[in-house]
């Protein structure tokens, strides 16, 4: 039985087994979480929307690389609800087949973001050529399948364990303050038992809204929260399709939508906004 009490629940993630997203799912839901890999973010969202999976663990921003814009857009396209979040420390490792020495590596595969975050290591080992791949853990699976003694991958420790590979160099990322924030999404009205297991009284709410493209519109919208001392955590703008230079705004803030202050702030915003949607209220995680 999983830590969330849902022994048959399936959690979708993007990538291959051993990916950081799978680590995030287990951190949030426990080691017994049933995880289902999907190659693309679109497929992962579709799986939850159609009932193939009960939830999805979704990377939404990285402390160094910034927001995952595609997933913001996919949240707008699907009627899913945020029920939890977690932060995962991203540790990149050079991984190869057992017995392969670091001196013999000539090519390394990984996701482009992972390669970019290991620039210092790659510059210090000029004999290694970097090749982009769609997934960190998938790169480990690929090099293990090929058996090449000159190929390596950059991925997390879980990928090395899952595919029986060996870590040649640990913690090769440029900056150790490398964290990714993940959201746990379910179908609207789905089971609340998939929420985070962390014991915390702090809550967070996420919304998306649109306001008229007029002077001061965004300022007035945010004032609905400032007037009630609601602490804003993040704002993200995304283009509105078919309306050049107009934007939807994603907002994260402290508090639950059932709190009086939060409820009144949202109601005030709704009076000014063209549209507003509450994406979810959920336990607020710390990193």
C-alpha cells in the first residue's frame, strides 16, 4: 500500500524509469507509488484526463533553468487539479556501464538542460562530446542497451540503480543549489487521498486568470491580494493563443481557497478579470 493509502493508484511521469520525476513521485507519495512512464508531457496529461492514470507528477520550474512553459500551457488545456507539490534536489552524475573508466569516455548523452547544467565538468573533460537526448534516465537505458565502452550518460542516481549502471562521477552539476518544483495533478473531483503526505499546516493556492489589456489592469488585479495581506509566491505570464501581446497570468500564493481572506481576494479578482480558474489548494512544501 502506498503512503497515500491508494494501492492501485497510477502516477504518470514524463521520461523513463529512474527519472527525476519518478524520484519526485516517490518522495511525495512514498516508495510504493505505482509510477507509469510516458515519453511526452502531452501524453502524461492525456493519460490522467482519460483515466489511464490517476495522477501526474509534473515539473513546473527549476531554480536555475526557470519555468517549464509547456506544462503551464498544458494545465490550461486540461481540467486537472493541483493536490500537492514537492521540491527535489537535482544531482547530476556521470554514469556508464560497469567497469568502464572515466578516461575511456568519449561521448555523453542527456537532456539538453542537464548538459547545460554540467558545463564546467564538460569543459574540464574536453575529450567528451555532449549529445542531446530526450530524457536523463532514458540516456542511461540507451547506453546500457548499446554496451558501448566509450559512451556515458548524465542522470540521477536512481537511473544508475534501475539499469544496473555505474556512477563514475557524482555531483557534476555547476551549481549545487539546483532544485525542481513538481506539482501533483489529478482529475477535477478526483481522490483527495493522493495529496502530499508531508505533515504541514501551510497551504498554497494556484490560479490562472486573464484581465483586459488596459492600463493598470494587472496592478489592480494583484491589489486584490495586497489589500488582504495574501502573500504572493510567484506570477507567470503565458501568451493567449490568437490574441497577440495579451497574456494569461498564473499566480501562486500562500493560503487555502477556503480561508476567508483568500476567498475574498479571489472574489474581488473575479469582479475585474475576464476569466479566472482555481487550479487547486494544496499542502505547501519546502525545499
